[in-house]
C-alpha cells in the first residue's frame, strides 16, 4: 500500500469508490475541489485506488481530517487507519481534529484506536445524527510534503 497526493487523474476512481457520489452529484464537485486544493490523498494497493482522505487546515487554524472514504471492497484491510496515521504523522499544526456522525460506529472505533479522544458534539448538521468531534496531538516531526493552506 502507498499513500500519495491525489491528482486529477484520480478523480474518476475516487468518485467510483465513494458511496455518497453515486447519489449526490455535489460530492463529485467536492472531490474535484479537494484535489485542486491539494488536500486530498489516495491510498492504493497495487494498481487500484482503494481509499482517499482529506486533510485541511480550516478548523480554527488546526489540522482537520475532513474525510476518510474507503471503497467497499477494500474495507477492513487497514487503508482507513493508514490514512489517519499518515495524517497524524504529517499534520503541520500541534492539534489535529476529525469528526464523524454518531451513527458511524466504524469511524469512531478507527479514530479511538488511532489515539483520538472525543472533544465535543455538534447538533443540527445532519437531522437526528449529531457530529462527534475528535482530537489528537499529531507527530509534527515529519512534514511528509503536505502543504499547509496558509503557506
């Protein structure tokens, strides 16, 4: 498995593996923006793109894992954890946040296993499904080539 910055040639495979993109055309636009903004990273095994993640710095100036999406046939193979660990190692701020819906038990388990702890709850983003915010202190010693949006 390898993790690298996404390029525009990855757009189609990312849209194909994204479970939301099939029913929400706005997700395709969002993925394109993440690639254009250089905040999107892909995890691939062999020749196949199996997952992607987004690390941005818009959350009160801190690192924020905006998205981790693993293709259905690649789940339970460690790709999601690999992306989260990569972001922890590469985050350029002393605080790293992530969030997921209360209903997303798998992502909650992944974040807790990666050493994140709960930091708060946001209501009213999705009807009847609060967003749980998680916090971690990243390993800033390895910048990994991830650009900070303010640079």
